[in-house]
């Protein structure tokens, strides 16, 4: 994925061409084979606000180090644009200690062993889902959210503080968070169980594929009080995020129970909220995956959001 743009606008043609450069995300189209459980590789923390420098642009949300003894040299500073906000330029720093990053990676691999994960090839794997675990990755995503809750919450705090200080509504808050996750480079995982990078490592490494980035985005959105779920399409080999947004946001609705979600693409910088890329614009092939709430989530939206209407997509 390209670095953050320097021009203030992107044409839809540029966005479309950029998205086409991304390979079929996660290989979700190969995930479920005829045999149940057989699938494929798819694609108290510290924080501080550093002083503003004269030669830097935009709003700095702060520097997050988890734990707070982590050397500053291990942090990454992200710069990105949220075109609908003023000012549009933003920055945030995030770093994980070496020991913590190793622990999170070890927990992910231990969960893979527990689920009897086995790679068949670069693009295929098997695992045995326990009773009550749906064959659509939701249990795996839920486990990643649980095991990465604290380090991701530390990052989310910087977004929440800015959202509250600037009195951003749900659409503005979603733009801020989604544009940050879009900025993270698209990289297909190599050797990771279930083809997913843990969300805290996505932010720490500046890399992740579609569902790896989707888990991170859902966690950050929910912490900001915005209802969100993972949108998953095995036939289209892709994953995205569903965000509960105001009714005036364009794009097809995706419904789960009493909630209506709008599409958020994560693999292309600047892709508009609510707009589905043409090659993925088949709403009937998408599934909304509900994920459990975590401690620290607000559980209520920033402001009023969409409500179900006839014709919404299940």
C-alpha cells in the first residue's frame, strides 16, 4: 500500500486503481472446504503527549508505549489524513515492548495448537472448531480481541480523548479511526495461525491483511462508542468492517438483529465510508459477524445511528 497521500483529495478512479493493486484479501474464498473444520490461509499501559514541533503538521494524538518502560525507539509514528475532518492531518505513536509482543505472538500460536491448526499450503489450512464455534472465524477473531484487549485499549484511549475533546460525532469519529487503520500497510501474513496477525501487532508492526486490520478497527471503534462488526465474505475472498452510522451515509445497509451497518473498506487509503469497491459490491454474499463486547467498551454510540428499515441486507 502506498504511503499517506500528500494531496488533499483522491479521485474515485485513483482509489479504484489502488484497490485493484491489492491481491484478493485473505484468500477467504478458499476458506471452507467440504469437511467441517477444514479451511485455507486467508488473506496499565503508558501514554504521553509529546510537544508539538514547528516543522510538523496536523494534530498529534500522543505517544503510546505498552508497557510504559518500552524504549521510544521501538515505537512507530503514524501520519495519515482524514479528509472530512479539520484539520485533516493526524499523527499517533505506538510501540510494544519486545517481551509483550513475543507474549502476544506466543498466545496466538498456543491458541492455534489448541484449535489443532495445521497449514496445508500457503493458501490453505485446517483446524477443529470446538462445539458452539461457528465455521466463519468469529471464534478466532473473538479470541484475538480478548488476548489483545489491554494493549489495543491503550492505543484507543488516545483516539477517545481526542474525540471527546473535539466533540466529534459518530461519523467524524469513525472517519478518524477508519482512516488510521487504512493507513496501516497491507501485508499478507506469513506463517501466522489462521492467516491472521494479532491486532496489537498489526499496529506495532504497521502491517496486516484485511481481517487482521478489521479486528483492530472493530476494537478501536467500539472503544470510541461506535457499534461495529466484521463483514465477512468467503465467496469474495474478503473481509471489511461494518459500522453503525447515521442514515445519511451512502451505501447498502447490512443488518444483524436490530442494528444496521455500513461498509468500511480497510485495504485502501482514503476509501470512502459506506462505499463498497465494485468487485465486492455483492451485498448478498456478505455476512455480519457479531463479536463479544470487551471490558472498557462504552456499549453506546457517540450519537444517533441508523435503525433497521425494510429491504436491509441480512
